[in-house]
C-alpha cells in the first residue's frame, strides 16, 4: 500500500515540473511582449538616452528575450532566481523577506474561513430551507461578492478609526492585533465558499441510506450530523479549502495594499508596475507552487481517505 | 510620517522619484541647500564665489563634516560623488559642467570641469554660463557619498546608505516602515528629533485613516479627499495647503497627424474648460493653469499665457484643419497612465471634445508602457504633469520644449522651433533678472500659442500636520505626502 501511494505521489510531483515550467514560460512571454522598458521606467520622466542604454547593458536587457529566458531557467535550476532590476538584490532574498507576512495572512485567512464557514454551513444544512438557512446563505453570497478593497476599507473605518479597537494598517512588527482586519477581509471571500460547500456536501450526504440507519439506531441528530454525515461530507470541503489557498494568494495583492501589509502581493504589484521582471517571475512562481502544492495536498487527502480514488489513480 | 510607496533606492545616484528623494535628503547633504523661499544657502560648502564670466564656481567646504562612518569629508569626496552620479540615473544634473557629456557617454575618464584645488576647495567650470547651476548643486543627485562605503557595499549601498545627513538609517522593513535615527555627529549639531518613522502606506484612504486614528503626525491629502477633510471639524484645523511647482497638462506629438496642423491643436486647447477640469478632476480644490509655468516659480510671468475656452472657435479651427468628426474619419486617440485622477480627466476630456465634434478614443496604459509610448513618439495626444526638479523656468521650458531635448530627455512633443530654441538658449545663459524673465515669457507665449502643450491646472500640495509639529517647511518642490524639506529642523511641542 505504501509503495503504491509513493508511486502515485512521485507521479504527481513529477507532473508539477512541466506545470511550473509552463507558468514561467507564460509569464516571461507576457513580460517580453508587454510594452515598456524596465531600464527606462526606472529613470522617471526625464531620461538621458546614454544612461538608459548603459543601464540596459548592466541589467542584460540588451540581450534577446529568449536568451534571457534560457539564462533565467539555467539559474533557476541552481536555485538562483536572479537579481531585482530595481535594487539589484537577489530575488530569493527579496521573496524570503516578504514570504512570512503573506503566509501569516493566508493561514490566518484560511483559519477564519474554516472557523466561520464550516459552522455556518453545518447550521444552514441542519436548518435547511428555514429563514436562518436563507439568511446564512445570503451572508455567504455577500462574503463572496463583496470587493476585498471595499470590505477592507469599511472594516478599517469601523474597528480602527471609529471604535479604535484595532490598528488601521501595517505589519506592526508581527503583532497579532495587526493581523485581525486583513485576515477577516481576505478570509471573507473564502468563508462564503466554504459555508456553501459545507452545506451542499452535508445535504448530499444526508440523502445516503447509512444516515437513516444511524438515526434508526437511536443516535442523536447532533451525533448523526457531526460523526457520520460531516465526516463523509468533509472531502469536498477539504478540496475547497486546499484549492482556496491559491485563491487567497490571488486576493492578497488587494488586501495587502489596503492594509499596507508587506507581503508578496504588494511586491507583485510593485514589480509588475516597475517592470521588475525577475521579481515578478519569482513571485508568480511562488504563487504557482503554492497553488499546485495545494492541489497535490488535496489529491493526497483524497487518496488517503477514499480508497476508490487510490485504485483509480493506480490504474 | 507617511510615504506613498517604498523608496526604490536610498542611493542618491540612483534615485529618480520623490519618495526616495524625501528620505535621501535626510541621509545625505549637498554643498548648497534651498530654504523654504527657494534661496540657495550654505550647507557642506560654507561659501562660494562665481567668476565674472559666470563659468567658474569655487566652493569652500566646511572642515567639520563627518560621514556617518566617522570620516571627515574632503573635496575629493564631492568630485567622486558627482562623477559617480553622472553615470547614475540623473546625468543631466551634471551635464552643464565642462567635459561632463564626454564623461557621461564614456568618452572621458573624469569630468574635466571638476578640480580639487585642496581638501577644502572644489572648483567647478561650466561649459557655458547657466543661471540655475546652484539649484543643481542643491539637488539630491548631487549629494556627497563616501567612496570607501560605496566600494565596500557595492549594490547594497542602495539599502545601507552612509552619508553626512542629520539622520542615518536605523531600520527598513520593505513596504512597511523605514526608521531614521538622529546622527549625533552632524555638522550643524544633532537634529531636534530622536528619530523619524516613515510608514509606507500606498493607499490615500489608509493614510487618512491612520492620521484620524492618531498614528501619523503628518500625512498628505489628495484632491479626492480635500472636501472630506474640509468638512471634518477635527481635521480641518490641521490642514495646510501650499503651491507645488508643478503643472498638469495635455501634450501633442507635433509629428503625428492630425496634430501636425497647429489649428487642430489650437482647437483642442479652445475646447477644454480648465475650470471644469479643476472642478471635476481636482474636486474644486485646485488652481486652473494660467500657463505652463506655475505662478510660484521665480521669474514666472505675471500675465496669463493660456488659450481661452472658446468652443465656437474650436469648431471653426477644426473645420479649417479638416478634423471634424464624421463617417470614414479615423477616431483620435488619447493615451494616459493608470490612476483615478487620470481616468477622470480622460473621461472629461472625451466629453468636452465630443461637444466640438471630436470622437476621442481613450487608451490607458501602465506607467512603464506609457513612458515607452510617449518617448518613442507612438502617441499623438497624451497627458503630462511636470513637477519642477529645481525652481527655474529653464526646468520647464528648455527641458520640455527645446529641440535638443526631443524624446526621452523631455521634449516628447518633438517640437522644433528655431525661435523658441534661441530665446531659451539666451535666457538659460543670462543672469537672473527682468531680461531673462522676458525671454522665458516670450518662449512660453509662443509654445502655448502653438498649442504644443495645453496647461490645465497647477499642482497644489495639501497635508494634515498636527499642531504640535513645529518647523516642518513646506517647500514648493515638495509634493505631499512626500516632504523634501530638512527634518533636522522639526521638533515636537509635546
């Protein structure tokens, strides 16, 4: 069994390589085709042509784009993501500096989505078609559809400016109070998705005969829902949570901008704006890696929990 | 205090933006410093003399200036720093010095016009007299850096700067907070503040909320929030407003049809109501432009130089130029870079030009793409704001409209007028005075009449400053939330 799981795992990990390669190629092609020159953009409105040319040479921008890409991939294999065009620092160092802030935010937002989304989904399923169900699901849709930018500003205005309970923005040197509003903002979108998926999965499982058996055995409704129904409904919910980690990263640039959070999202925004291609490539690579690892994690959970998927994968 | 972006660099040779400049000016010193009234005064140089032909400046340096690493500053440091910066991102700051162009282009090993006479004397010979030269000496690109630290740190000097400034870098968490601490060995004596923390807050509303929550002592107020602040009884008293030496306007590439025809350009100028632009784009909190030169710039003409709003005349000129809208005619395109005010301006422009029969197509680009498009002359009609690097008409008119600056150097309109070139050349070399001002006024009048540039409004800085913050100068070269004034003078009355 372990050997079988190992083979499947090796296959999945192996499949990640072409995916990540494709992502880098796509980002590189887009940056090469986009109008705008990093050397020129770094010089402000008034630029001396001789200085622009010199900086282009220093940054190796005078070489053809495919040559730069091949060199970049060559360095990547050795774990070197190149240097930032903005301040010439190693991209790995720039990313390593920002990664903890983004991970903190993404994990906190995920916890928010689980802590709020799962109970909301369970209650809504248990009170199916009641007023409470409709109200909770309306709230979930609101969470999904509210723009992150607007929600962040509103939370900040109410809890930081009016009530003065929490800081308005900033990392605060890692103080957890600074994490609350960004995590609530970023988590709101995902909370709605988790709540809806939890409700749908529970209702799907509720139709299964084994639950009737459990009830017939005289178990309480709480035990039926939590012990029997929820465990079976958990797989799709875990899928949504795992894949949602990628979505949280996608939402991070806006949240990080509103709350002046020094993470990868803001780094991506600035590097794209400044045509700092090596940094933008590095951040996108990290995002892609998190996304595919999230998918892999979900696959592994499936394989571990559901024997049917294991057999299917082995075939 | 707040910064609207993380400074891309703290190396004066590489900084090109106001955010970096706001910090660089606290970490480094220049030979000359401008006061709030924009008058050059001594800084690293205790005095200077100018030769009768106004080509040779001799700076006598202070002998008590120490870098943050403890070493005494010498004239050789200035020569090193200037030559290094001349091959940085703002070589134009040094190009008036004899031999600088050869050095910038790699054809000389040093700038011939820079001579270290002795450890305390630097002699600077210009290629030709240039009235605003002292302003260039006061510019942050001309800040003095210690050679040994630059060579030791290499590229890391940009993030570990060592200068002579009243403050030194204490810590910098990128995109979060940058803290400066007082440098006790500063030649003017220690700064009054122990430390200055710059919070990096990209969003206007976030900065305003931080100020409301008592977490900032100073912050800028963008035009979009000026009415909100004025209406807020708790904030109103802290609001300060001052003129920034900048103008927002529209430019034509005169080599791109139909803008090759002066009548087409004039028609657009007559079709735009600058007062409405201020009302809409600036929320009424601004000053309609009366010309290209901001009124606060020393030497700016008293009389307005702007084509008046006259839609009827605009229609007539368009008909004469054959640019009236209609079937089969190409749509005209306006390019602008991203940003809410720019978007509002573009939409207003589209509406105003529709009134005179022009069907304007809007094309929005990010900053890097926009710069490339404009530099390469691939747009005919576009937006351009200009904030003075130094307070002189030359920095507007010569840089933006002289034919030798066609392209990325400033004249993106590709405007070539021999008479304007002559007036500008004459004025640039003259000593400050009424005759020089008259030349610039003539040049400005001609440029506006040729409708190469349509001035819309002059830039205004607004900031919230707590009443116990004392001596924060509001330099017209600053653009809030970034302050270019020396923070060594600031103290807190609390």
